[in-house]
C-alpha cells in the first residue's frame, strides 16, 4: 500500500449544519490575528539585532513557551496524531522522537547562547572563518527550510479545504495559495518578538484544546485509559498489530537498523533546525537559554502526551476505517475527533471544531513565519552583510524583508507545483541535512578543540552535494518510479 504524508483524498467531516458557523468563527479569528499583527508591526524597530533576536531580551519563561511553540507545526499537529490514530505504536514512536529532540537541544542551548552567535554561518565560522563557510551555511539552511516550508504550506491548504468541505484537488491548491499569501505576509512584516507572542498564544490554545478533546473522549470510556486503548485497537484497521511495531507500511518495508537510523535522524535533525538555534540565541544569558529549554521540554512533553492521547482517542471514537476514508495518513483525525465527541447540532460542537481549526491556523502562521524568518536572517547576515562594499543596518533589514518575500514565493510555488506528488521524502531530506550536517558540526565545534576547516567541510558541504537518491523508487519519494542509481 502506498502511504502519502499529505493525501489529496479528503472528505467532509464537519457537516453542512456546522460548516457555516465554523467558517465565520474561523474568519473572525484570522481577522483578530491580523489586527494583532499590525499592532506588533507598528512598533517594530529596524535594527538588525532587534529584528533577529529581539535584542536578546526575552525572559526564560516567555522564551521557553515560544520554544515549545516551535515544535507545534501543522505537520506535527495533524499528521503525527493521524499516524497514531491509524498505526498505533509506530505513530506514537514518532511523537516520542519530537519530545527527545528538545532534550538534545537542551544539551547545546547554553553553548550556543554563550558563543554570542545566532546563525549557522556564525557558528560554523568559529572553527572555519571566511566567506566559504558562511556560504555553505546559507546553502545548508536553504536545503533545510525550503522543503519544510513546502510541506507546511501544503498541509495548511489541505486542512483549510477540509474545513470548508471542498476536497477537490483544485480547491486544495487554491487554499494553499491563499493561506500561503496570508502567512507569508505575516512573516514579512513581523520580527522575532512578534512571532514569539504568537508562539506563546499557540502553545496555550493548543494545550487547552487538546486537553478538552482528550477529556471529552476519555469520558465516553468511563475515564479508563485502558478501555480507550482497547477500543482504539479494536476499531483500528489491524487490531492485532495496532499496539505493536511494524503496522506502518513504511516501517514494515525497512530493516530494523534503518528504522533506528530514521528515528535518530528525526531526533537530531529536529533539535538543530535553524529557527530553533535563532530562538535559543534570543535568551538573555546562557543560563537563561538552558532554563528556557527546560521549560520548553516540559511543555513539549505535555504536548506529546496530549497529542498521543488525541490520536488514540480518534481511533477509539471515530474508527480507523473512517479516518482512512478522509485521508491516507489520518491528518483529518483531530478535526474528526472534535466533531464526534459532542452531539451534532450543539453550539459546543461548533466551538470545539472552531478551536481545533484555530489551532491549525496558528500552527501554520507561526511555523511558516519562524522557518522563513530564520532562513532570511541567515541570508541577510551570512551573505549580504559579509559582502564587499559598505553595508548599513537599514539596508540589511531591507534585504531581510526581500529575502522573506522570495523564500515564501519560491516555497509556495514549489508547493503548488508538486501538489499531486507525495512529499514525505522532503521532510526526511531536510532532517537528514540537519542531522548529518549541522548537528555534528556543532558538536565538534563546541566539544572538540582540534576541529578545523578541513573537518568542517565534510559534514556541512557534503550534505549539499550528496542527497540520497537510492530512495527514489520508494512510494513516498517525490518521483516514486524513478531510480537515479540506474542507467
């Protein structure tokens, strides 16, 4: 069976009775978010340090909440919960990887902040000074961020199409473009402090919404988690294998060593994404950065627990067959669960579905903004600011905005261009670049005194030139029938 991370086969789980009020409430929420956006943009400073890292003034608690928000993406929220609902143990193991990634970054946070730098080019130049290392850092950053932006934008479009009950491919593309323009506009006018406020709001709204949905589902099983898990297994597509590894077709087709390697890639790659490094650098001190990461780890653990509970609850309440009918990997499971835990026709049901839609919108808004902003900062600081000739701070800020426009436009164009193809390999590729290029470079820089330019060139530059084409025939690759390793 072919498994696509963002399927186009989406039905209508909300129903015509609730669709009107949900869409109206959702549009009101978007309008309020934009008004807040204009408020944040009106007081914005055009000094690079204020734009990039909020003048290193974020408190540990505030930055910890914002750091936790960086982990709540559209793909994490919708796809991971769908994996859990459909594939049980295999999906749950992916959720655990996300929690462990924050623990890995906790080990590096103080070192990164104490270095005084906040882009990959800055960090790479600690042991390999020069324009070559900064250019390599910019290429690595683009190799990570553009695939992630493509997947997030496409997921956003599909979720909005699900919300309005129009599941055709054309509607999904239109929703992708419209939502991409909206969140791209936010990314262009906001700065790190502005996105931080949105991240904090997202964390609070997400945790409250997932808690409420999980509790409502648990109440249907006498508040007994064991009964809920049993019902989830019974109503899944494979009751005997639901709570054991190997149900997900992708995992079943890989050897045990490859499965372990893929988990390591997800953990290490997620821990050193450019937007997380930028967020760590916004802390006041190294100790503050470590405390922020401790708070983020706790909030991230709570999110993973609630997300996992919501995934199992969706399987128990909705059923695996219904979830799979909406989407091949269950990305509609959170909205399906929200639409089933309360009686149809009730005001509370409309409010709950709207809250879930608002969470998805906030996830799209903040994720695209943060990822694109980090990539644009790298270009402005590591490429433009290091060029020949006079450079002004105002000019650097303008380059940042221009880079944001170009990044969002390119990512949105590519996302719509591949709308008919599976994009799972794009996420894996981005995390592979981060795990094999960025993570070892940072470890060697901070913990190996003899690490130099020659050692740096291997892990970082090699990742830009040597993407793995051996996976090209896999059904989840962008071109599944093409094998680049054969003549």
